[in-house]
């Protein structure tokens, strides 16, 4: 089984919402100048959104997909460089077959509808996950879209489809074994280089919509020091104000990465 991987260097580029603007030049007053470089989102609540409106679950998934462009533009306005969306997990294959087929069709429609927008706005698209489990025609469509945006230098959009965090780690371990590395040669950096997210920075902020407070097998290795933010808003309703609230909360948090902040060190008399 093969994962999509990135071997490109991180490069500053143009904002999706404002072509020509450098990502590094965007300063968000909402976050106090502290903008997460990489935001990852567990897009939850499509089915419940539809049920509340007396609609079929497929209608909720369609509404959720249509919300993605607005979300991309708002995060790009704030200067976020990487946006990763959890669209379909390895466990989602166990859902009823009609719903799975509908989600596969939605991925295809999303790519068709948005590809020109990605080209015009300098957005790079990646698909992370077991793409080989998709129908052949969709695999070709995915590969063509990824290739068509590979040289874009603006916002990096990663769509996780047929993805699972545990599976990502297991697959990385298998690749390391196949490469013949000795145990003493294996470091955290080695494992990271064999994950599907190789070349992509770890997420700074993970957002989950629709009220659940768990990460559901998403970016397990990569989320070690991510800030977690949960909102009751269903994904189709998640908009500009919700993004601003999440980023403002991120801006208030103090990230220690297991260490101590300067003010903590002063309190101990070691600064």
C-alpha cells in the first residue's frame, strides 16, 4: 500500500485569498501576531447538520464540501501556510456502502470544481492516505490534480482520504524495515521521514467541529505538541467567525513543548 508523500522544500508563496501577497507578510491582529503555520481540521458534524434540517446525510456532506473554499480563503488571509483536512478515515470504509460511494463522488466533484481555483490562487493540493484503495478512475484524477498544482507556492492544502494515524505509523515502520535500517539508526526524524506527511511541518493547531472532544486516529505522531481546539459548530456552518475565535484562542496559549517558558525560569531563579 502506498501513501502520498511530499519531498518539496517549504517555500513562502501567495495567499489564496489575495494572489500576490506573501504568506510571511500577513500579520493577524486576531492572534496577536502569533499565527499557526499549520492548521489541521477534523471536519465533523455533516450528518447531524443534515438530520436537524430533515435532509439526507449526503446533503450534509455536500454542504460540508462546499464550505471548504471559504475556509481555505480565511485561513490564507491570516497567513496560515498549511491546512490539512480530515475528509475520510480508514475506519470510514465500514460505513454503509451508499454513503461511502457518495463520499467518493464528492471527492471527485471537489477536485473538478476547485482545480482551476487552486491554479489561479497558487494553492498546492496533496492527498494523504491510501489513495490506491480508491477506484482507478479517481486515482488518476487525484494524481493529475496533485501534479497540476505541484509547483504552486502558496497555501498547501492536504486532504486526508482513506487515512488513519495508526496505519500511517505502521506503514512507516514497514518501510523502515524494508529499507534495511539498523535499530540504532532509527530516530524520531527517521520515522517522520517515512510518514505520509514527510516534508510537511507538524500541525500547530488541530480544530475539531461538532462538539466531540477526541482526535479520532488523526495525525497521531504529528500532533504530539499541537494545540487542540473544540467547537460545537457543525462543519457546514463553520465560518469566518469560528476561524477567528479558534485563532484568537491559539494566540492566547503558551506553547512549552515540554520545557519551561522564560517567565517560569525566572520564577525558579534560573533565567
